[in-house]
């Protein structure tokens, strides 16, 4: 069987981002790379969104950027603006096309559908695929989104609705998310923070239909695109293996309190590409112990008090826009952290802090 210097397991966002960074920085001129990916074709299947807190390689894949965003509960609404950190959405179809076009020009890069087809004995392996089935009883962010095209000009395309809690909570945490790409086209998502065992929460089609009709008051529209996903809001345990470097969500690149992953993947990919020649010796890249600790406390509160979360999220956004953006994007300093923490209800967070 054929051998390669580098093996990337999983040709999704994390795997392709890493391959792209290695190719951009000429790390594959005299090294071979194989990407293990079972899909037969790449097409748009996701929308990755984030606040742009640093430059990335995919400006030409951005659907739209916004400087204004809102959050609302059943009784309150709040709008914020940030010129410094725009919110952006990436079209995964354009992302896949750009990267695969770049990779196809290098004969040292191959794609295989199954890991059993190659010999990995002497390879450095980068893994982005979870092993086995993850625990459905733990906390997840699960969602379904549809891009709709309305018959008329319905949307204000200059502002996104980041979290709309004015919906049925069903003893969990539930919100809708609206990204207007134009005056008549938007991505609308229903999002739950809960376990994956309660199937009654997964009537996504009905949830979206009712929200569009009753909350957005849109009657005539067509659906251009549908996406669905589930992000674990916990870090699964792994066996220690010096030969395998985990990337993407498997490598801890998902911010557990938010689900944001895309920019963390880009930062991790740059770190690996820069240090590829000594990758087995360098310090492991992470989002930082501070955020792991804060997210752990936050998610304990969320699981114990789901009924309080819409108010907690709403109050979090009562700080300055740049403060909350940097905090949610793991770029905050200690003073910004404190300004967020002081917005939280003290008693239940203190209890969560000491609860094992």
C-alpha cells in the first residue's frame, strides 16, 4: 500500500483548511499528503459564520458581512454595532471549490475514500473525525437552517438577528437566528441547546415554518437551501497518541459556549503549517485554559437553569459590542472578561463554580 508523509483524516472544513495552509506555504513541495474523505462530490452543505476578529484566507467565499446585530427575548430587544469586527458568513460551496482548485495543482496531494487503502505506519496523522458515537445525553447545539427567498423585499439586510428567544423553549434553551443576505433572501435557523435524546425537539421543519409565518410574518417564499447539524458542547476523551494530532472540533477548536469553530480552525491550521517541521515536538495549540474554565461554568448553569438563559444571554450583550465579540471569539483580556462576568447572576454561577 502507498505511504504518505502526512495523512489528513476528514476532508471537511478542518482537513481542507489545513491542507490549504500547507500548500500556500509551500510545505508540500517535497512532501506527500493524502486526505481521507468518503464523499464523492463537494457542494454547499453548510454556512460558517463568525465575527472577523483577524484576517483569513476566504474573503472571496464570504456571502455577506454585517456591522449591526440584535438579540431579543419575549419582552426585550437590544441592538449593537461594531465597525471593527464585522459578522461574516462563508458559503461552504465556494470554500470547497477554492481549496480543491488549489490542491489539484499539486501532484503530491491525493484523495482516498478509505484509510484502509493506505499505509500510515510512518505518517504524521491529522484527524478531524470523531471516533465512534458521542454521548447523546450530554449537551449539544443542534440546529436546522433554511435559506429562503421571499416574494417581496422583507428583510433589513444591514442587521442580523443573532438570537431571538421569543419562541417555545420546551424546558430547554431555544432561539432563532436570521441572516439577511439581501432584501428578499435570508438564512433562518432554529437552534437548540439540549441533549440529543429528546426527539420532540427535532421537528425543525415545523418550527421554521411557524416562525417564518408567525414571527417574521412571511407567507410567500421558496426554500433555496437546507442545512442541519449538531455540535457537541463537550470535549470527548481521547487516547494519547503522539503520532495523531487532532484538528477541528475533535481537536478542541469549537468554543463550547457558542459553537463557533471556523476562525479557530484557521488559526490552528496556520500554527500547524508554521511549525510542521517540528510538529511532534511543539506545544499543543488550544483556545486557552481560561475559556475552557469559563465555558465549563457557563454550561453547568445552562444545563441546570435553562429557563434563565435568555436573560443571561441578553445581559451579556449589554456590555460594549467589541467587548462581547472579543469574549465570544476568545480574544478578550482580563478586564473584558470581568465586564462580562459582572453581568451574570452571581449566586447560581458561584454554585456552578464549586459543583463537580
